C-alpha cells in the first residue's frame, strides 16, 4: 500500500513531514498511514499541472483518449485487487466494491470516447444571418482543475471528475478524502503504468484544511470540482469567489422513494432496500424518505422490515456479507445520535436502532426503520448518511409529489409504479437531478448526475461532465472579398 504523494509523475514525501492514520472500520483499528500533505505540496502540484497543461491541451482529444482508454484497461485488469483495497478501507461489502470498480473503468472508457468526439467538434461553424461574416465555436480546456472528493465511493466520485477533466484537456490536482486514500493512490500508479505525462495528474493526500483549502484559493487553479457535504461545499464556493473560479458542487441529499399501490410488490421491496441499505446508507443518493400509498403500507412495511433483518453484517471481505460497518467513527456516532434523537422524539421504531449482535468490534449500525415520521422531524429533513429509513404514507399522487418536494435537497428520487404514464408524470413533477422509475439506482455514465436545490451546482457524467471543464470561445471574422 502506497503512502507518498504523487506529484509531477513522481512519488514524493510531503514538504513538511507528517502522516495521517488509515482505519479498518470492521475492526476499528489503524492499519496504515499516508502522507499528510500541506500548502507547499499544493503549490508544487499546481506548478506541475500548470507546466503540463499546454502539451496536454495540444495533444488533442485523440491524443488524450489513448491514455484514458489505457487507464480504463488497467483499471479493469486490477479490478479485483482494487475492490479488495476499497472494501477494507471503506468497510463496504466486496460485492459492492466490485460494482464500484466496474463503474470506475466504465467512466474512463466513456470519456476516452468523449475526448475523440470533442476533437471532432473542437471547432464548429456557427450559422449567421449575415454572409459577410463567419463564426466558429471553439471549445478549450479551462486549465488546472482542483478536484476534491469524499470517502463514501472512493475512485467512483474520483473517476467522475478525473476522467472528464483529462478528456477535456485540463490537468489535475486530486485530493482524496483523508479517510479513504488507499485505493485512490493506486490511480497514480496506474497513471505511471500507462505513461501519462508527468504533471497531468497529481494526487495529494491530507486534510481539508491543509490540502483542500489551498487547492480552492490557488491563483493558478481555473476550475474547482467538489463532492462532499453542504457545509464544506459552501466554504469551497466562497473560497473560489475572490478569484472568480468556476465551481461545480455535488452535495448532499434527502431523497424520496415513492411507492404506489399498483407497483410490482417485489420490485418495490428491492428498490426500497437497495436505496437505503447499499453501502450502509452512506450514499448521497440514498432514498431515505419512503412515501408509500396507504393501502399497501402495512404489507410493504412488513416486507421491508423482514428484508432489513435478513441483511448479513460481517467482515466486508467475506463474500456472504451484505452490509458493512460505517466507514468512519465520527460518522458512526453521528448516525447513532440521529437514532437516539428519533427515539427521544417518540418516533415509531420499527426495526434496528442499535449495533447488530453478530457484528465485529467495528463501527456497525443496524439497519434502522422509523414509521409515521412527522415532516418536522430532523430525521425526515436532514441527511443522516447511514442505514436509517423514515416512512410516511400518502393517499393521492398530488400528496406524494408535495411530500417528495418538501425538502431543501433535490439530488435524486425513485418512483415505483405499475403505470408508466403515472410514473413519468410523477418523475417530471419531482424536483431532482435524477429520477429512477422501477429501478434500484441504476447508474449509466451516459446519463447526468447532479442535483437541484441545495444538492449542488452543475452536472457530472455524460457530455455535461466534460463541458464543465471546457471554456467556450467564439471566433467571428469579417470576411474579406
Ligand atoms: P466532506 O465535505 O466532509 O469532505 C469532502 C472532501 O472535502 C474531503 O476530501 C475533505 O477532506 C475535503 N475538505 C474538507 N474541508 C475542506 C475545505 N475547507 N476546503 C476544501 N476541501 C475540504 O464530506 P464527506 O464527509 O467526505 O462526504 C459525505 C458528504 O458527501 C455527504 O454530504 C454526501 O451526500 C456527499 N456526497 C455527495 C455526492 C454527490 O454526487 N452529490 C456523492 C458522494 C457524497
């Protein structure tokens, strides 16, 4: 396991010596240390990225695509090993980590194609109403991009930024979460393996204060893309403001899942369970508010309770484990504090509410379900980021839509219905950046990702993901005759 910083194509120790511990959440113990970078390392990395930028930009989309495709191939070759590294550091079941790694490789493969497509339309003629003029639209990379990511899906959130940024022609300084740096550092090793030019991708581990903050204020950084909490996202936006930097934000959620009585029952149960207990609920896209049509509520709730009890907590690296611990102690304590608050508010605890009996010494929380949760409760309104589901019933489609939209966030939603017309009508009415119909959160790199309202600014994935790293230029010529 690596511990150094990856700057200018070389593994290096930080300028100011320092290490940060890496935890195994299943055992609650430290098993590794990585370098604690600081502002001087950010300066070095930004300088390397700035120096590498002109040649990377001028390599053209086709030139860059070769590297992206090679990275995708290497990620695929190393997928099982990377899944194991991620599973241990995150505590996510190995099967879930394997899904993550497939997604990571797919992102690089997709943006290799997008880089070629960009070259093909780098300069596009613009139709003008005056034939004495010619105009072309040209798209150019923004420059050095600071990319800052959280701990819940390491390498996934990273690939959703690094791949489009490199495809667009930006050079990158990446800051992984200090909680889950192990698998992220392997991206530096893969960059080395495929011969990515020095300085095109730099990776600095360390804390938000000492690495993330200087990455957002550095005068040579043109673009900031941040995924994480709303509190830090607001600070990032403010930090970028004096330099008028382009800022993209992927923030939190408190997303609804709406189940109608006409839904396929088993499909509804799968969608509800997958939407809140995958990755132990540590998902920005967790559908943590279940809205169920009253006539089927008792039957559905019974099935969900049974499904939650059937989850198998254990060592994330055991193939039979279906729910792991919470990735970090502070988050574990925060989830438990919400559960205690729910009990203190007198909410109806239907399942869970503590630590699973069979689990190890790690930071486990039982899959927990509260029923009849008032819309005024903190558990209904705030992002908990753990395996805690809150339920309400509704009687009409209008009521379901109103309840779904009564929320500060707008990241995703799921609609489960046996009527496609109804499902699409409700999907259109919900204020969210991505709505799934009858699907437990299928994600395709071709579709966009990002939120309405407090869930963020901008979109990742698809062509939109690359656009956010591109500047638009028009060149208008008066024609000489
Ligand atoms: P966080 O905001 O605490 O940290 C995110 C990253 O920001 C980390 O790398 C951290 O070190 C860094 N950071 C901290 N302070 C900083 C500062 N002052 N300047 C710059 N960087 C700083 O979030 P987290 O706890 O790691 O992740 C959980 C949050 O991420 C949840 O709210 C979740 O909803 C959100 N999230 C959103 C998406 C999405 O796509 N919308 C995806 C995953 C996670």
